[in-house]
């Protein structure tokens, strides 16, 4: 490649100094334009990252504000802990053959119990997986 460039420079210099200066000026403008594009692209990426961080900070602030009040902090545990206690009793009764005779949950509570526990422990990981998929598929801004 450098051999071709040196040959091109010799040919252009034989045509006159003004032609070489014009070609070099054009190449410099082209390099500046590419550099500007890369700089703008980097700035856009930086702003997207800052926007994502700000969105995560806002979501965190909302969660902290909600969890700061005991009533909103206790909603999920109020649904999950009775189910955990029931499963604990079923497991202990099954393993150690106690005579507790733990009753089965009536329908539809038995189905709801599975959904409540799944939501309690799996909602955030699934949200992160979905968000990661959308970011990889459509980019950061969702388009």
C-alpha cells in the first residue's frame, strides 16, 4: 500500500505542486470528517450510558422510597412468608413423618402460591434477561 502511495505522490508531483496540495488537503478533510464522526459517535454512546445510569438511579430511588415505608416494604413478604411457612411445614411433616396432617391448599390458592413465589424470587432476573435481549436486539434506545 505504501508503494502505491509513493507512486501516486510521484505522479502527482510531476503534474505540479498545486495538484499535490489539493489532493493532500482533500485527504486531510476526509480524515477530519471521519475523526469527527467517531467523536460524535463516542459522545452519543457516552450520553446513552449516562441516560441508562440516570434511569437506573431513578428506579433505585423509587424502590428505596417505597421500601422506606414499612407498609410498602411488607407487601411482598406478606404474601410470600405464609407460603414459605406452609411449604416448610409440608417438608418437615413429609421428611420426619410428624402427625401434623398439613392440609393442601385449596384451588386456586395452590396455583397462586406457585406464582407468588416465582414472582418473589424470579421477577428481577427475568426482567434483566428481557431488558438485555431488547438492548441486544434493538439497541439501547429501543428502536
